[in-house]
C-alpha cells in the first residue's frame, strides 16, 4: 500500500508564508496598479521603483518580456506585468512609466506597472485565501483587504520566472504598433 503525501509547490509555500506573516501582523506591502487590476507584493520583494529606461530586445523572448535593462552593469529582464497576467499589456510607454524592481531568492526582474500607490502595513485579518489561488504555478496567491480596498497578492517568484516556451513575438520590437521600444 502506497502512502500518500502532499508536497507543496514553491508558490504554495510562499502563499503560506505570506499568510502567516499577515496573521502575525505588521507585514509591509507595496501597492500598485495595472490597467484593470489592483495588486500588491511584500515590500521585502519590491526593492525600488525606477523610471523607464532604455531596454535591449531579447530575440525569441515571450511577448511579455519587453527587454533587458542595464542597472549598474547588471542586465535585468523587464516584464510587462499586464501582459504577463494576460491583460494585454501596454502599447505605449512614457517617461513616467514606472518599473518596479523585484527580487526573489537572488532572481531579479523589473515589472512595468501603471502606477505605484504606496506602502501599507497589513492588519492581522487582511488575508483572504481563495481556493482558485491554491494551485501551483499561479501568478496570484490570494487577496488582502487594505486601506486602498481589495488587492490581489502577486506571487513574485512565479511572475519573474521567464517562460521561454511561451508564445513568442512574431516581429522584432518596433516593427509594429503593438511592440514598444523604450
């Protein structure tokens, strides 16, 4: 007879740790928006907000990977968060377009967001686990109630993991109106 056991995925472990930190009280989050969605991430993973900078294209990359930015001699992938979450992405960037620099266990990435709202310390009862978010590999891990209202919790480790098997752009950046080069 085989013994069954349940192994948690990395996303489930992170979700469980996030929930425990919220319930312990005092977890700081960064609140931000993309078109049609309000999100947050633990402040420990959201390092800083940067202005839009020149991006170097990555041939054969998924459509949500907009390019590489050079930050102090280090090439960091920049992901259009709206496109990564399946919301279509941005068609035009401006000089005011913020890039949220994120880090998870040594993996760095920039996330193009619409607007950074601010920092908030969550109350103990802010966390809401939703069964739909209980699967491995999802980009969102739950919901929290904040002063700004209900926010989706971004699962940073899954968002910044680049899937090179994803749908690739059929054209080089700048060759059509949907692609953007900074």
